């Protein structure tokens, strides 16, 4: 197999040009085989095989730099840099990351995981190259989806000022290629990037700009008018960025030629590449969204190896949103390109005029929601916890400052597992709690998610509901007290030890309580429900018959629920000891959630041991 000869960076250059298409087939077979077992990002990687091969053929890694926007299309890059063996433990605890990692390889020049960052990072590397007097090539690869993010346009605006080479590859898997436009574009690409042409053009402009500036302007206007007729991508040309394309992203010779031409340009240059997401695997071609981030599947037909049999929190959210849409004509839904992932697809189909997809632009989505709220509607913005971080300022200034009725449905709150550091939703309690007027809830089970969502939509102010990834907990069905602002829900009332658990940690709290009771300890369990405002009146009462309060949350310690409770206990002088169970202040690696819980000592057994240790310490 050709793939057997790829063991180190730049080994692809040893493959005969006539064999590159066969190598692409082998890479696709390898990816399908491995990801069908481990799970991972399949469709995006299958679409970027030839693009990645062309870059590696024309660049010299690790000297040259490739920045992969988001990074979930970097699997072929990992194969071509000698990491084939790592795919057996892809996204597993202790194994290879599903994203570029500088700690993993010198060929990964920038850690990515969130979208729209590659052009900014690449531009920084270009300026560093200039300052250091180096001569390496910098390439930023960005998808058409990521280009909807405002950060990408801020970077393009600055890239237009460059007087040195910087290559931006736009990986577009939405548009088709027009033969006529493509043919003319190919011709103009060669002409405009021909070294002799570039030198002659610069010489003419430099000679005329002092003696006859009007002629220079006339030439430029004529040239731009001609390009406006025949060349796509004029928005980039008008920004001052040379545009090459569109190019068939599965045509390796065409891609290599475009990269060679782009390297000649002494400014920012964009190569527009058109690819097919999921290429080479029919189920992924037909359902690219389903195979964006897939669980293990059967390679012969794409059917999941372990089909889900119970509802997850996204299913519950979806059902409740559809009911709210029917009952409340003022309820509107917003997503940042995640209608399927967040569970808003059904709402979109039922109420298309009240559904808004803002693209990968969380900042815009939040302020857009604020505008809808001012207009008399109640927006529900469904967003992954780690992605809401991008809109901190907008949540603060545009929603909370104006006390607007916007609900943030914070999906994937807490540990998410195999996507690792960039996707763990472990900071939202901390940063949202700093915002005056924000109200933060977390459901203990699927019924409470429903109740909290209905409560939030009826509430005239900013609110957030955080809930985890995965199967919705259906325990504690008999405990369904009405939601009241800032009020906790006692579940089991005893004495001595109080487990004051928030959201997903209530389920863990049940197990901890069982362990403690089996060992002879008295233990109460209370569902905190609200991280802000939390139930201070309940805490005052609990301090009278408990010696130790244990706050439990799936968030980092600093700024979290536990620290706020501790501050209250100290400020009020309550006579009770306090133990915080939370995630340490660190970025959490990839792995299964169960493995990570144990590693972080927030699983039931570890928590029980910590509680016993603390309780015995205060009773010495």
C-alpha cells in the first residue's frame, strides 16, 4: 500500500505524481475504517483529503505553517505527518486528539477547536516571520461556514495591508463549479500571478504613479471592471486580497498549481477551493451533518454500532421548544449554525418564520437576540457552552445591562468528553455569574429541563439554563416541585452532611448519599436548581442541623457555584464547614466522561471519600 510509505512529514513527496489519486483512495479507506470504530469527525475530513495532500506536496513541514480553522478536518494532515498509529486511540483518554495540538507534533503550529480563528493566527505568524527575517510559507485553511464569523472578516481587513506573502485557502463545500467561470478564472490566475507579469505590473505602476497618477487610476479602474465581469470573489479583491479560483478541491494537479502560483504573490492571496463534504463514503455524502461528528458506525452502511435507545437532553429541549412555539407566539429560536446539534431542527420545520440561524457568529446571535427582545419577542438562543464564551461582551452589555428577556439554552454544559479542551463546557457558571441581572438554572433531570424552559420564557429578564450532553436523566421523577426564582428543592432531608448539588451533579449526589448512608453517615441531598441567585434562606436553615455542606457542580472552581456559596457562608458567619466539589482550574483533556470524572475526582466514589475525609477532619 502507498500509505505504508507515509511515516514522516514530507514523505508524500516520494509518492509518484501519477499515484496521488490512489493514495487519496487509501487515505479515505483508512479514515472510514478507523473512525467507524473510534468515532470522530468524518465528513469534513473526507472532503479535505486532496486539499491536504496538495498542501503537503507543495510545502515543507514543519518549517512551513498550516493553520487549520476549527481543526476537525486535520485527520489527513495527521496521517501525512506520521501519526497513522495514533488513530487507534483517536479522541480516547491518553490518545491522539481530534484537533491540531502543538504538544503532539511540530507540524501542528497552532491549537484550534473553535471557528474563524485561522486567518488571525496566520496573519500573526506572517508578521512574526517578517520581524524575524525568516522565509517560511504560512497557509490558513478556513471553511465557508467559519467565514461567517466576524473574527474572520476582522482578520481579512488587516491582511489586506500585507506586503508579503500570506496564503488563505477557502475550503468551500457548498458551491458548485461553473465551467465557464472556472476556465476564465484559471487563465487569469496564471496571468495575474506570473512572475514576469507581477514584476512588469509593479514597474509600470511605480514609474507612472509619480509622473501620471491619473493614468494609474484609469488602468486600475479598467482592470477591476474587467475582473468584476469575469472573476468571482471580487469581495476579496476589493479588500485588497488576490483571489484565485474557484478550483476543484479534489483535483490534486489543479490544487498544486494554484498553491505554486499563490506562493508568488507578495501580499495576501485567497485560493477558493470547492470540495464535497463526505466524499467517498455515500452515507456521509448524503447526510454530511450526521457524519460531522459521528459515533462509531458500521462501515458498510453507516448505521451506528450502538444506536441510542433513550432520549437525550437535546431531544427533550426539542420537544419542549415545539410545544412552546405552539403556546407562545412570541417565543423565537436562534442558533449559530447548530440547528441539528442543539435540537432546533423540528422547531425550524414547524415555525420557520420564528427560527433564525445566524451562522457561526455567536456575538452577532446574542445582540440579534437582544434586538428581538426589544421588539417584543422572547428569544431562546440554543448554544454550546464553550461557544457562548465567544459572546461574553454581548451577553453582558446588550442583554444583561438592558435587563432583556433573552433565554440562553446552554447545551453541552459540563464535560463533553472526546472533543477535549476546546469543547468542555466548564466555565459558563463562572463567567455568567459575574453579570448583574443574569439568572442561571440547571436541571436535575429531563422533566426539570422542561419546567425550567417554560419558567424562563415567562420570566421578564435574562436567564440561562445549562444542561449536559448525553442521555437525559429520568430518575427522581417523583420530585417535581414548581420552579420558583432562586429556590432550591430539598430531596432527602436528614442532618450532619448536606449535599447541595447543581444540575447534572444531583444524579451523582444520589450515588454519593447512598455510599455515605451505607457507611453509617447521615446525609441530606438538595437540588440547588439555581446557581444564581441561589437559595440563601435555605442555607441559613440548613446550617442549624448540618455540620458540613458539600456543593457539587460540573464547572471549574474559580468563580463557580461553590465559591459563591462559600462567600455567603463567610459573610453571614454561618456555623457550618464547607467542601467544594468542582472541576480543578485547568483545561480538561479528551476522553470518555466517566474516565474524566474519575481523573478529576468528581465521580461518586471519589466524592464520597472526599466528603468522609472532610467530615472526619472537622469532628476530630
